């Protein structure tokens, strides 16, 4: 197999990964709080082919002697774009959105061994579910049933609640049927310092990938914070027009490399057919 076939075949495999990333972005264009991912490429190993016919000390020559043959490109990373999506008014009391681009809600989850582990999301579509451990209370949960964690554990709301108010700092206040107002804690919010070190685990959740939490996040000061808005949801930051443009360009690059592979195969067939 010659060098052109190797370069084309390797690059085609990596372009397929970019197509998969674009497809995932487009599939989540209506997912609340979803952050699009951008594929970044880097060159693979180059081979320096020296030429004995050229004099290395040739006057005026600025480039190295000979030619450099590449081995194709590879996907170096898929970076997450932290741009804030559009805020959409819903009027629903349990719909909340984060107005700061690096902030994430803290959600209860488990690792592969069933041990408790915090997860993180920007999807603020919350619901109420009966609490198994606390009769007479409801838990604030995500659409998938994961607990929304506060400063002191799950957010517990009395069953005889009449109105729920979520402040701009995430503080949850509950008005009971008798008019009494009780505090149910503050929704846990963290500021993501290194978002590219997080691992997407599905259901619009992010998981710390073997990195100490103090190196990934910093706690948000809820006393003076102004980063939560009630009655709205953050839409995905995916732009369909941009994704379609990227899709067309990637498909053309894939077709170009496929054509290069075909031409190289035809040339090798001609060489083998020589008498």
C-alpha cells in the first residue's frame, strides 16, 4: 500500500468521527442546556524524504532539502462550546435557567459500583417526586428522576405546598397552604473551570473523569449570587445553519479522500498490469 492510500484511509476514518459529532449536535438541537461540540484535528507523523539530486547548500533555498510526506490527520479533541443558549420563557415554576455560561446544576448520581457521585447539567426542567426516605415531602428531581442536590443534600419540599419560588441565587422558598413560608435549601450550582475535562454520560449529564473536583469546579457563593432565572429554560446553543455548513464541508473532504484512495488503487492496478 503506497503512502497516498495510507493517508487517505486514515483521514477518512477520522472524518467519520467528525460526521458523528455533527450528527450528535444536530440531534440535540432542541435539548435544553445542551452544549455543542467542535471537532479539532491535528497532523499525524511526517516522513522526510531526502533528495540526493538537490544540493543542501543551494543558494536561496529556505526550505529543508527533499520533501515531507504526511500520514493523514486525526481527531485531537472534541471541545465543548460554552456559549449560552437562548432563554425561552415557559412560565412554569420549576423551570429554571442559569444565566452564567460556566455554571452547572449539581445532580445526584451513582458510579459503576453504585456509589453516590455528583453529576452536572444545565438542563433546568425540574419536577417533583415523592421522597422514599422522607414521608410527607417531595424531592426536586430532573426529567430522568435524578435528585437535584442542594447545599445540604436533596431539595425537600413539603407535600402541602401551594407555591414554589426559586430566587436568583437558587434559594428555594415554599409557600404552604396555610400561608406559611418555609425555606427548602439552595440549589447547588458550581462554576466549571475546566469543562473540557468532563465526560458526557448521556441524558445531558456531565461526569468528572478521574479528576479531583477542586480542580474542575469552584463553589458559587449563593449569598450574593444572581445567576438563576425562574420560569425560563435555556435552549441548546446548536445553530442548525452552522452545523449544515460543517456537514457539507466534511462530506466533501470525505469524498475527496475516497477519490484519492480510488485513484491510488487504479494506479497500482496499472503498475501490476505492465508487461
